[in-house]
């Protein structure tokens, strides 16, 4: 009986084809490895950014703005 050679590239290709064209081989790899199709899915939402001149804590011209931004307020 002939054994089917099954390496990673074949695996991703098979899964991409099974998606009916919705996913590429790279999408399948990224979903399996990172849980997202594209790195842009990890980008922060621009609506969450503070307005210019405001700190993430909500205070205008906050004296501790640097500490808040770098500590994960």
C-alpha cells in the first residue's frame, strides 16, 4: 500500500481548497498558528485612541500621560 506523503504545505493547500476559495494557504496557516487571518486583526481600533491633547485616563494635558501610556493603563 502506497503511503500518502502529507507535509505541511500539502495540508494547508488541502484545507484552503476545502474552504471553497474563501481562504488561501497563508490564511489557513495564520488561522491555525495565530488565530487570525491577517496581522491587521490585531491592530487597535482607532476609535479607542484618545483625542489629541487627552490622556488615556481621560484627563486633558495629564502630567502622568507618559506613565499611563507605557504602563497599560
